[in-house]
C-alpha cells in the first residue's frame, strides 16, 4: 500500500545516489504487486462506519442533516469516497497481466492526455490532470486507467513508472503528470491557474538527454 | 405563474430548485410584502443551522430570508467542532483501508477538517454584513455585468467539489452595488453545501433584495466532480444554470444582450 513508498522516501533522503532510489522504489513495487490493502468484498461492511462519520461531519459543520438534500448524503459521500480510493483493491499485476504482447517495435510509444483523478492525502481534496507516458520496449501494452488512491503527486508519478518498468522491462520509461490541486485552488493560497508538474525518467530516458528531449517535444506537441 | 406558497413534500429532488422560484421571478411586489410568518416559520424549524439553504418549507420564504438570516456558525463554533470532525475523518481513513498513523496521513484528519470548514465558510457570513456599505446612488440605467467570477462549491449530495464561473448582470434602478460585492455574494453562497440551481437563485435574489434593480440575470457554468470523477465519469460535461428576474425575464432583447455580452 502507499505506506511502503513512504519508507523509501525517507531512505532516499539518506542515499543521494539516483540508482539507489530506483532500487528502493523497486522494493516497494514488489510488495505492491501481490497485496491489496483493501478487499472489494469488505467495502460494503465498512460503509456504515464511514457513513456515520460523514453524518457527524455534517452536523459539526452546522448543517441540518434532516433536510431533504442531505438525507442520504452520508451514504452517497461514503460510496463516493470508496470509489475515489478504489485503487486500493487493484494490483498492477491484475491490470496489466493479460495485455502484454511481443512486438518487434523499438521506437518510442507515447500515450498522452490520460485523464487522471486522485485524492490529495494531506487534505482529502481532489487533484486532477493529465498524464503522459512514454515507453521504449519490445512489446506493446494496452495502457490502462490510472488507479485511484490517496496520493501525493510525486509518489504517483514514480509508482506509475515503476509499475510499467516491472511489467515490461523496457529500455526506458518516462512519466509526466501535470495536475491542478484543488487544495491549492479552492483553499489555502487560492491560486486558480497554478499547475504542478512532476516527472519520472527511468532507463534510457534518464541516461540519454536526446531521448528525453524527443519525448518532451513529441508529448507537448498539441 | 402562480405556485402555492406552502409546498407539501412533492416528488423528486427538484423541489428546492424549480418550484418556489417562479413565485419570485418577476413578481417584485411579492418580495416587498414579505410574510410576517417568515420569522415564525424559521422558529419552527427543527434546527436553525443551515435551514436557509433548501428547506422543505415554501422555497419563497426560505430564499427571501437570505437577507435577514442569522449567522449560523461562528469562529468559536469552528474551533469547538474541529476535534470531532477530525475524529470523523480518522474513522473514514480507517474505513477506506488506510493506516492513519503513516507519515503522510498523520495530520490529515485535522487538515481535512479545517479544509471542510473552509469550504463551508459561507455559513459564517451574512449578506447584510458584506453589502451594507457598498450600495451607492447613481443615475445609471444601463446594464452592469461582472463575468467570469470563479466559483467553488461543494455538492451537497456527494460532498465533492463543484467549480466553475458565475456571470452576473443587472439593470440598476438608481442604486448600484460595489463591483467586488457581487463576487462576495457569490462567495457567501457558494462556500456551502449546495445544489447549482439553488445557488444561482440565491445570488439573484440577494442582489434583487439589496438593490431593487429593474432586473437581474445570473448564469453559472460549472463542472461537477461528482460527475467527472465518479458515476458517469464524463470528463468534459458542464452544467449551466441561469436565473432571470425582472426585465431580464420579461424582455427577450435585454436577456439576449446580457447573454451575448457574457459570451464575448
């Protein structure tokens, strides 16, 4: 679960080597492959507790929980929250396993403008944007929707890259995410038009500046 | 367009949005002769907080009360309720399968609680406080438009953000409003648990009551995260609602001019 990546973040503060970073996140990815922190079957049984929590929140905010518009809101909000974090009951393995094919193609494959929605783990407020992924490998994979879970954008970028790295062993992976964070737009500094861009370059994208440049040019081209 | 003032629990969720509005639209006399019963109706409500926005009672009286509403929440209330909201968020995190003790989530319940209070800070403010000093006598009878006012609200059904733009136009009748006050009206009503239809009407009615203009038009164009991030998951859909009062409703040319000017 996301906690494993957290440990590696702390570790990489100690190791300055970039290759160490890759190895550490790889360790977390292995953990991630085989376990899910939430089973889909458990969702229904956990609903009442989350519902009760939302009812309490509404009351404490000064709202009247008996008014028509709010009568079923705790249930709807609980279900919505479970949906927005459904990434917890999916593994990379499940999503990718059946969709890897051998192809004799060793040029860049870019998939861009993948809509991405996630929840900021610091404020539980959405952030959303677009993901650009580029892979050079000898195989083809159908790109999947990005999983939803509580995230920090930097970690999300790295997780996507690591997931692809493990599944395909490509020559290189590059992931760029450009997102708007509602926690910055709707509250706090309230900067309407700010966007956060994070990227992870692995393999040949890290080592060869020309390849990196080609990716960045191609993916930004409208 | 006459509708009964006292509504029963009719079918469907559109009660708050559609019905009572037509009692107000274009019938300014009805507004002036505010029923004395409005005060007692409020007292009979089960709980005062938040009763202003969308009660079962006649939508007319509840919306008209916007001008006189009691402040429903104070800063002290916020401070006192913060621990319980934070505890509720901790429960939610656990229920979602997360570990509230991990580093990234340690203070999240508090941050989320503060954020939620910020997103509903409209309950702490009264229109009357914001507007009273900024109404001026001006001999101006051409349309005044403030458009592209960024708006952020919370869907009352899913507790998920709504964001978009508000365009406001009015035809003054010897009285004009400070321009930023229009944005402040939007803020007060949007920072609540809302339904877009109701929000549009509340803004229009507040301006009407403050200025008694010849007409008011409000258009809101918004994206609902509850439709984009979940449910039907339609990325690019936008919801547009409008409220036209007075001459904006009666005269198609005026309405047309307003709509054209906000598009340009």
